């Protein structure tokens, strides 16, 4: 039952703090830092090497170069087969245990309060994603509603609709046995089937931190939450999915599209797999519609600084009438969540071969 207990990451019940101390070795009558070394492989760059080893490139790039300045090639390139020192993280902070104990009888049906009264009981239909960890981050929240549209006198707030799709995706992945973390969380909304989702400001950032109004502070907060969890789950298959709603001219109809960090091959493959999956689903269910989604690079803070391979998804234009139907109809929100789940399963199966 231990593995089952550690897969429940939605309702916080107890915290266990694990303290990891820095280790120093005695050498030459003084304390010398014990640096871990790593051998550069084909395709490695400093950025990807640091990310793969749980170190933030923005924090440790200069230190890495200083440690290895006599071993680097032109323009600080890595040389295949050469060993390089890795910086030691300034903090080795502990991660909390956020699961509640479960009983043997709840192996196949588990209650997650975060999904709301109508959806909280989840049947685990398969274990095909039991080795996968997903961090799901909906856009904005707390004091920032994000993009705002209007329809029939109602406000359509990005954070509410992005959160509902993200929550549905979380439930979908949980049904397949995945470990899922909701990074932005609302204590009482749950999955809602209303057309017009009432806006509020009570969302928090994992585990239960107040979301700041300042944009950079908010982005940094969410990224740090993901990276701490990444360290906790190091060695496992991990992906970050960031879900937003765009705001454009009322005349501009757009399809679901995807961004990835230009230095992440895995992120690019993930984005392309999701795009292809969405296109196939539209072709199957709405064959005359067409699909013009896209995949492109973009220098966005969260996907640039998060450790796991990441994808940033825009669900559509909150100001366009046709796009609004993608948001306000609960069946459409569920369909998008289902199709994203299918794409994530494909990405997982391709990546573990």
C-alpha cells in the first residue's frame, strides 16, 4: 500500500519534512567541496545538462562555467565524453508529504475532494501511467483573473476556465494511475458543469501558498513549486503542462496551440504529439471543421525555468464567439481534457521505449 499512498497528491492532510544536510569531505587538512561529476553525451549543452540534474540554469550557469572553464570548448560548448563538475545546490530543501492514508478497500475507487462533490470519487481504470508524474498548472489565479471576455452579460475569466479544464485533465490522468500534482488549486470550486463559472480570488499555489499579485513573483512561485516536486520525484518520468486561455481581437478565431522552450527537445516532442492528437480528434469528431493549431518556441518564464520537460497550451481566444463555445460548454471542456490526456499518454509511451 505504500506506493498507493504516495500517489495521492491532491488534498493536503499531513506534512513531513525531510531535512537533507550538505556533506563536506576532509582533504589536505581542510574541508573541500565534494563535487558530483557527469560525462557529457551527444546533444548535451550546459543548459540541458543542468536541467537533467535538477539544477536551475538561471542560477547555476555561471558557477558551472567557472568550475569547468578549462574543460569547455569554443563558446562554452561541452565536449562529448569529457567529465564536468556539477555545482552543489545552495539549498537541499525537503519536500512535504501531502497524502492522506488510504485503505486496502479504496485501491480502485478513491475520493479526491478537490474534484468537487459530483466528481470526487475516481475509479482507477488502469495503471498504464503508474510510472508517470504530471504537474498541471492552470494560468493566473488568486488576485489575477488573467484574460477576461464577455458573453450575454457574463464575465468569462481565464483563470476559472483554464482551471476547470486542468482539473478535468487531472482526473483523467488519475484514472489511468498517474501521479498528478495540481500546482494552482482552488479549495472549493471543483469540476463545474456550468456555462458561466463564477470568478473568485481564493486559488492558492501548491501546497497552500497565497498567490501574489506581482506577475514575476507569481511565475517564480509556481516554478519553484514544480522544481521542488521534481527533485522529490527525480528519476521518474515527469512532465509539466501549463494551460492558459488567450485574449485577442473579437474577430480572431484561433485553435488550440502550443509553446515549448527552444532548448528542450523533449518539450518540443511533447508539444508536437499533443498538436497531432488534437488534430486527429477534430478530424474524427468534426471532419469538416479543419484544425490550424501550431507548435512554436517561446521564451516564457515557467517553461524556461522549470526542470521537467514542459508544454504551454493556449486553449483559444476568450473574446471570439466560436472559441467561447470551447470554454463555456462543459462537454467541450471535457473533450479538450480527454484529448490532452490521450496526447500525454502517447508522449509517455513514446518516451519510455
